[in-house]
């Protein structure tokens, strides 16, 4: 049940810079409920971006407010994921 609530909440998390959901940008992946915890992967275009901690806290807060513990694995996007991220980001910057 908590997992369903979390999965409903995560798509509402948006990048304030471009008003697009983190899921649509490919940043939240592999969301699973295991061992009474929500586990997910935060994919970043580059591993050491300045907003990494802010993104982790945003996700953690959303998961915990839904009543679940949170475990976040941070990974770097591969080239195809990064290209998709950049394409979506740039299209939203222009609108």
C-alpha cells in the first residue's frame, strides 16, 4: 500500500528549473518496494551536479511523507539517457 502511494507521489516531483517531472526527464527509475522500503535509482546527467543533494532530499521527503523508508541509489545517465534529458530540457526552456 505504501508503495502505491509513493508511486503516485513521485510523478508530481518536478524540476523547478524547467517545470518537468523528474520521471519524464528519466531521473527517477527502478522504483521498487522491498523489505518495507522503497528503493529507487536517481539518474543524473552527470554524477557530480550541484543539485544532487537537493534532488535526493526532495525524493526522500516525498517517499517518507508517504510513510515509507527510502533507499536511493545514485547513478549517471548513459549517453542515450543524457541526450533524451537534454532534448526534453531544452524544449521546455524554449517554451
